[in-house]
C-alpha cells in the first residue's frame, strides 16, 4: 500500500506552520552561533527567540489540525521530519558552541549518535513501509529518549547565557550529554528489536486497516 499526498494538503494552515518552523531553524542557528563567537547576548537571544517560535508552531499546528480536521498524510510525514530537523540543528549548534567554549568532544559524539540513529531508523522504517508494514507510533523508550534529549539541549543552551565556571560547566555538560547518549543508544537498540519483529511478521497494514485507523 502506498500513501499519496493530496495537492490541497500542501496549503493547509498546519502544514504552512510546519514550513515556517523549518525556515526558523537556520535563523536560530545563524544568530545563536554568531552570538557565541562574538560573545553577544543579543544575538544569542535572537537565535533562541527563533527556536522558541519554531517550538510554538510545533505545538500550535497539531492543535489546529485536530480542531479543524486538517490532519493530512503530508502533515503526518512533514511534522516529525521538521521536528527531527530542528533537534538536529539544535544539537549541531550546541556542539559548535561547546567546542568553542570548553573544547568538548563529547557533544560531537552525541551529535554523531543522534544523526546515525535517526537516519538508520528512517531507512529501516522506509524498507518496512515498502513491504506494507508500519511501526504504529512512537514507543515509550523513544519518547523518554526524546524528552531527555530535548531537556538536555535546552539546559545546555541556557548555560551559555550565563557566566559559569569552566570546571563546573564541563561537569554539567558531561552529565547531560552522557545521559542523553545512554538513552539514545537504549532507544535505538529497542527500535531495532521492534523493526526485526515487524520484518518477520505478515503484512501489518492493509488498505482497509489503514483507512479505519485514519478515520478514528
């Protein structure tokens, strides 16, 4: 079964907000990194303001889609893609910032693991999809990993806005990044197990079942 995007879906308000979120991410990155290298609080706040606005669109588009019955197949695909793009660019910004501030290599390890996890999971999910199989929603370990990752990124970003002793900062960075890495690896292993189970099952999605889930 192949899912097709209707042309009218491209112009719904939730999807337009999703495009706007994608545009805000490089704006965040540019101003935040300029603020880091120029030691400019103003530039950093502009960048953070952009990412806050992007996060708000993520919250609002789902509300609008559900309230006005504008949930579309394009939105189901585009929304998580925009979320991962935002997460990835925040992680890149944090890596660049802390490499400049304390010469930390741990942030690059986190970035590498995050990128590998998301890209490989996308490939596995696409392979299963081509076989008529689909992982039905995020699992608890994925949600936990994402939650801790997001909180860690927010805190690490916040730390750059204040004067913190380098030794204390190094300890804080190590704690939050190590925790994020452990949970990312754990979630990845659990998803691999889930993908393997799906690969051995009969097709878990039929057109009738898909339409039934879509209408509920």
